[in-house]
């Protein structure tokens, strides 16, 4: 993971433009063309947003089987980028920790598409 060097402050209005939502991982498999080990994920955000794809470098701590059915927090309004052969439409959020990337997850089951504030 790349360490963020710029600690520039942003205003509340800028922060409010970042859309973070809960979703459930419904498919997980290897992103074979990514430079670093990564999974291709399909995440269900409910009827308003639908199912989106993402590529995530989370292979150190999670297996494909562990990820299926897991609720996660994602940024859903970023411009899509291609990672390997995957069009990454959302960015799954996690901490860059000693043990690897630890995913941010709701502490209780929530509705897919619920907004994070």
C-alpha cells in the first residue's frame, strides 16, 4: 500500500461529496492480470446502486471463501479505473495495518446501499 504523505485539510463540504456505502460481497476470485496479488470482487449495494466490481489487494488476510457474504464499506462515487483486466467501479475501504489490509465492516448487519456518515 502506498503511504499518504499529504495531510492537507479538507472542508466538510468536500468530505460530504465522498459517498461511502455498505455492500455485500457476492463473488470473489483472483484478478489474474493485476501487478500485485488481488481479488476481483462483485459487491451488491442494493437496488439503488446495484452490483459493482472492484479489485482489492486483500489476499494476505482473506480467502475467497471468507469474503463471500461479507459486508464491507466502499467509496462508491469515484471515477472507475482498470486494474489488470478488472474495471474497478468502487473502492473497498480498509486499514493499511501491520498484518495487511484489514477491511472496514459494519459491526451489525445493515441494508446494502446504506450510506456511511
